[in-house]
C-alpha cells in the first residue's frame, strides 16, 4: 500500500504595499481542513493603505491558522500553514537531524528549487542566501494563538540555536527604505548601530525610534503615546458609548498612515493656501442638464465634483508646472508627464486618497465613470495599494460636510491640493444687481518650493473662471 507523502508549507504575511510593516487580519475565508488551490483568496487584511485580499500561492489542505480575526501581524510572520502533497519532503526528517550536528557541509538530496517568496510589492526576493536574525520579542504586536486546534503533523527535530543578531559587515550598507534613512539622518543616528526587526534584516521606522529612545534613556516608546480620535471618523475598533470615562483607541491601519503622512507633509513642504469665492450657479445648471439629458451615459453619475475635477485638469493643462514633485536627493523639480488625480475619500476605516491614473487624457464621460468607480471602491474598502500610489494632485470635497472652506494639507509627494467648500445660496452682485446665487469657496494649498504665488494664483483663478462659466470647459485647453 502506498501512502501519500505530505509536507507543510507556510504562508507569511506579505508586504502588500511599499514600506508597510504590519497588517490586521479582518476575516478568514478558510478554516483548518479546507482544501485550497493556488491563487485562492484565503483572508482579507487591512494595511495602513487599504483592505486587501490575500491569495494562497500553492495547493493543499489548510493545517493551521496562526492568528484570529482582528489580530495585527508583522509583515513576514507566518499566518497559515498548508499540508501539500509531494515526495521530495519524504527525506527531510532524516536529513534535518544531521544538519543540527556539526558535520561536513553536504547538501541534502533536495531539488535546487528556490523557496517561493510571497512579496507582492516591496523589495522582492533577494539573491543569494539571506542571513536570519533572532526575533526580538519586545516588538511582537500580537501573540500567535491558533484559531482552532489542528491535527498533529510530523515535526522535524531542530537543534537549539543561540540567537545571534548579525551586524552589517564592514562596508555593507544596512537595508532600509529611503524614508527610514532620512528619519535616521534627521535624528543623527547611524543605521549600522540599529538592530533591524523587519523581514530579512530590513530596518524599520520603529527600529530607528527604538534606538533613539534607548539612547535618550526614555522608557516609553513614541508609539505608546495616547491616541486622540476625531468624532467625525469611524475608529478602527468598537468604542463603548455607555462609559463616562476616557476611551483609548489604538492608532493603526489607515488612521496611523494618515497621521504619519500629514505630519511628514506639514513639516517638510512649506504650505501656502489661497482662497477664492466662486459663483457656481451656471455650473449647477450644467450639472442638472447633464443629468437630465443623459448625454454622458445612462448609468454615469454626474455631480459638481465632476466639473470641479475637469476644471482643475484643464487649469493644469494650461499650467503644467503645478503638476510636479520635489526630488530632494537629486535636488530637482520633476514635472510629471501625466496627471494622476487623487480624490480624498472618507471611509469607515479612515481617510484615503486613491487616484485616477492619467486623468488629464480622459473625456468628460470617461472621467465621470472613473470617478464613480473610484468612490464606490473606496466606500466598499476595496481600494488597492496601487490605486493610492503615484498621485500628483488631489481634490478634497469638504463641502459634503457642510463646511465652507479649510486649509488642506498636501498629500506627501504632491505639489498641490484643492479643497471645495459647500455650495450655498448667497447674495451676489450679478449684472449690476444683488441677487441670490449659488456660491462656493475654493482653497488651494501648494508646496512653495515648487509653486510660487503667481503660478498658484493663476491655477486657482483658472479653476474659478471655468466653474463660473462651465461652457469654457469645452473650449479651454
């Protein structure tokens, strides 16, 4: 009688967005004993950027789930094990004990197939042999607890290993992303002295902060500061409403990413904000005409935001210098070849800014379709990390909350953001008479390193002129 040989394969939490270090498991779609196939979605996780569904990269039977729903897991941590069929692992129990005893370095009779690395976005697989470091238990966010008891699988004996943290060799550059290097430089920290905790020895922001705290002999880490929650947004965890005491809500996911991005933007880019009141009576009539005629399509959603977006894109076409990015390393201003228009969207998980790729090349109908899809996807919490990367300019519609205006903070890496206030009926001088008109306030914040007052004023004035006479949207550009 032949018996099928099965071995365990582990699936680790991947880096589903550039620079992410952790993700929260929102829901499991499988349980121990279920059969899974390559590419099947097994769970949904929330990162600092979006909710993402994770596919399993191999076939087999689910053996164990290592974390329950709601757990926050570090990138690179095993979250599920799967029993897969395969004869090559049959010799593993015999070969493993020999590897634990000092012996001539003879490779086991294994196929020379490299281990598959589940890295969706990020550094990707490294060439050569990666040197593992010991995990520091002080940085573990959640203790791994199986969701359900799993059958006992054959265990390969492994000899105890003394934890050793490998320091970079002389002349070797420590692994860290550019923002982390800048943070270390600003704090005056040598990255070679920092103990890495990220996957494959990558130094994270938390590692730099921990090292700085140790140097200053501060007991509490910066991440342990009390959280302040705005009532206008839904927190990531349930908040009791029957208590009379203080409520503390963990800072994580989208809220954490938003806070870090806004602080970085506010203290990196010198902000200037200009305001203008606009008579949008004709724009509102144009919106009604488009809705009633259906000329953009029967199922196409038409709103004032659509015409604001078209007006901004037209103004950018006339003044492309505002669609730019500051390159600190090269000391250059990069004028982008296409406009990736970001739309700030309030979701149950917090504020996100997905963007419409190459929005400037779309027709009014195409822009309306893209805008509708973007908003619907954001509200469902299904926006992918790719849709929130590469933005060049952003619109935030604070008018939906009944707010007249504000001073918006520029999305990191962009040059400008336009805030649109609520549309109110106000007394206005029109054709020499004071009459009621539909009026809104626009606020344009821009990075003064990239955009001077003249350029910012011209762009804002163009947007206002287009909204006052929306027929120019057809002729301008």
